[in-house]
């Protein structure tokens, strides 16, 4: 059985990670073997990695990049069947990819510090027409991440079909309003030609 969380980091995560403060605390939820945890640590962020897969976490630890600070924490936890292990913690960023457990959202977003960045990307309604996952429990409904992040400043949102491989994806970048101790200036992206 393949270990999840291997390969290159998501383009969505790498595109928006510049919003995370230098040296900030970041939670990689459902981190798997650490494709995002490793990349974020190399960028100088203090990473907490959480997953229930023991084999994936072993890979994360043993393949930790030599040019990165060690992880702040690696947590083995079954968050779908047990209590949320990070109550009272605050993170400058939370990264979630290819994972959906709706009952967790209140606890998860409560961990986002003022000025913190929430980056989430996972499968969406319509994915059953092209493959797995196909159960509604694992697919975001249209605009669902926008509703979850109501009250946060939405920086970017996409909901639709992506090719190579074919899949339906919904993704968001949202910032919890509030003053960060060391605010950062976001990088600027040029508008596509023909954009207003």
C-alpha cells in the first residue's frame, strides 16, 4: 500500500506560502510522509506535523531534510475518533491537502492565530465522475470552504475541474483577521493579460 503525502508539494501551497511569516509556526494536518512539512521547514518555518498513519510519520521523520530545522512536533493522532490534541495551541499557518473531516473545522480554525493563514485544498463535488474519492463525505460541496471561512479574509478561492490527473478540487487561502506581531507584505502577482 502506497504511503500518502509523498511527491512534490501542492502548487496551491507553494503559491501562497509567501503569506506565512518568516519563522512562523505552521501545522501540516494529515501530513502523511511530509511533502508539505519538509518543504515548509526548508523555507524556515517551524512545523508541527499531524497524522494517524504510523508508517507515513516514520517516513516523514527519517527523510527530514538535512537543511531544515527539526520539526517542532510530530504527532500521531486519530482525530476522527479521539479528542483534538492541539486545544489551546496557536499557529501562524495551517495547511491541509487531500483531507476532509468536517467535525474538525471549529477546533482547527480556533488554532489559527490572529493574522494566521489557512490553506486548504481537497476534492470537491463532481469528483465521482472522474474517479476516487467519490463518496459525498469526502467531497466538498460547492462553495463549502467559503462558508467555513466566513469571518476570515479570503485571499484566494477556486472550485472546479483540474486536469493531469483529472479531478475536481476546491481550495482556499483565508487569513484570520487580527494584527500579527510582525505583519508581512504579500508578494504581488501580475494580472493575467486581459484581466481587469
